[in-house]
C-alpha cells in the first residue's frame, strides 16, 4: 500500500514537473503540407531561423505533402499540445474541411489558429493567342463560343478550380476545366498555348506577363498588386465580389495553453512585420497579415462560408 502511494506520488510529481517546464524547453517542429522547395516551404524556412533565434530553440521544418494537406493536418492535430509542434496551414486545409471533413483535424477545432501569415490574390492570365486584352473581352469570347476556352486547375477542390467555377457562375459562361496534378504544373501548356487560362499567384507569372508571354487580365483581390499595377481587379473588370487568395498561417493542436499560444503569436507577428520578411512578400505580390489568433479564426470562418457556397452552387464533389 505504501509502495503504491509512493509510486502514485512520484508519477504525479513527474507529470507536474513536465507541465511546469517553461516554454520552449525543446526544439520546435513546423509541419508543412507541401514539398521542399515549394512556395509554402520557402516561406516556412524563411521564418524558421528567426523563430529559433527568438525562442532560443532549434526549429525543424517537417515536410508532409500529400492528400491536398490532409496528411499534415492529421500529424499536427495529434501532436502533444504543448506548443512545440505547429503546422504552417494553407487554404487547402480549409477547403478540405468542406470536401473531405475529418473530425480529427479541422481548422478552428482540433487545430487552433496561432497567427495568419500571408495572403496572395490569384492572377487570371491568358495566352496571348486567346485574343483578349481585358476580362470583358475574355467573357465575350466565352459567351460567343461556349466550351471553346479552357482553364487550368489543380484538380477537384483546389482553389484554382473554385475560382474558375465561380467566374463561370458569375458570368454565365461555359469554360472547360482542365485539371493538373498540382498548382503550377500547367505552366508549360499555358505558355505553349495548349491551355487558354490560368489562375496563379503573382510570383509565378509576373516575369511572363512583363515579357508578353502571358497576358494578365484580372487580380482576384480587393486592390491591384504593386508588382502588376496595370492589371485591374476582378471588380474593375466587371465581376465584383469575386475574390480568391492563397493564404497561409500557423496552427497548433487544440489544448496548447493560452500563454504559449500568445507567446508564439507575439514572436511570429514581430517576425512577419520585420522589413526583411515584409518587403520580400510585397515584392512577390503577397500581403503579410499578422494579427491575433482571434482575427485568424474569424478569417477562416469567413473563408469556409464563402467557399462552401461556391462548392454547393457549382456542384463540386470530392473525388
């Protein structure tokens, strides 16, 4: 009996000591739902050494691509909720919650927001052979020749497909979706004229637009991009309200103590707002958002509501 009491007391003391350890007391892991060298990976690796310096611990990037971000979300959601594991989540994760709901790894539920990082409006570009100089021209061609124009998507449920279908719904046109295996995989066909239309972040197409190999028709954001000032917004082109951006942010498993979340938020906001990080983002057509965990949670709810309506109206089904 006495031995049992001693063992119980020792176990309690061990757990209490573990809980009482200051944060951070070991290296941090940031799970990235994309391959090494991709845009999300590059952003995470830009932040990692700065976060390591701020916290006094190594920060390890753990690439977990696959299933459009679902594998990474599952890994992050089941990690120890002590703040030492984060996920650099993407818009794909929010869309997954609509098309492939997983009650073990949902944003704003099992994965709680820490801070939003980036917001990158997609740019609608066409091959010059399309013969459209403006969004209005493009839609007129689409209406005159239903099904003749094509657009590239990254497959069912991708942000590029959702934007393409939204434009069709809003304009009453029929434009064929040509799915590719990933975002950016369509670039050779787009440059070669085998595909008419693409929806890509500015950093992927700005050089091609400036060289004349592609023509920028519209930006799916609220304002024009500094790197493409001559390309109007969707609203200016005649499709008000059509806004679609790739975004990223940091999440932690539900249950991380509030003071730890606040510490991570404070350090990451400071890093995001540093001239080095912010200037590089702006130069590639990306906005640095920062803000509080609550701000990010509200943004995610709005995104899920918006895309839920588009998915329903367009009849998009998981595959």
